[in-house]
C-alpha cells in the first residue's frame, strides 16, 4: 500500500539527472544490435567511450570495409542517387578515393604516385593525414 505513495512522492520531487555509465550505454547499444553483429565489431569500435565516438568509429569501420547496406543512401536520403556525379560508377569509398575523374587532379596533388586503398585507410599517420586532407578538400560528406 505504501508503493503508490512513494511513487507519487518521487514524481513530485525534482528528479536527479544521472548520466548513463559506460556499462549501461553498452547494454543500450547492444540491445539495438543483433548480439552476433555486436560480437563481430572490432574491439576499438565496441569499446568506444561515448556514444558519439562509437558512431564515428562504426562509420569509419563501415567505410574501410565497404560493409554498408547497398541501399543505405536511399533510406537515409543522403544522396538522391548512388551514382557518382562523374557517371562512371557508384559513389563509394573505393571509387571516390581511387578512380573518380572529378577528383583526379586532387588525388595527383595529394598522393604523388598511385597509392593502394588499403594504405589510404589503414596506413601510417602521414598516409591517413593525406586521406583526411583529400576528404576535406573534396567536401565529401562522410
């Protein structure tokens, strides 16, 4: 019989704002994923300290592995079409950073010789800095 009174009293009081701890955040995120999918995530992604960092790391992993839904651009309405404005291929990481004729001059300026995609995405710090510069100068939305 005391429970309704306590609930009413609690509702009338100023509620404390308790930030979500890491364990709770992990539980929430895991509930959004199929557990099998969560277990397949790299440790660096799964152990992100904040939700924003988790999202950034997940997006980065999807870009590197090219494992995104083929129709995600339509669902998210990021672009009107999957085709690159150059008309040669779908607008994906490989095409934009390796072969898109629209960005050829910038690629030549940043990478003075042909550079494998793996080095652009996984390489040493100087290679990654070049990739960041390329993305910034093209204005590509990541």
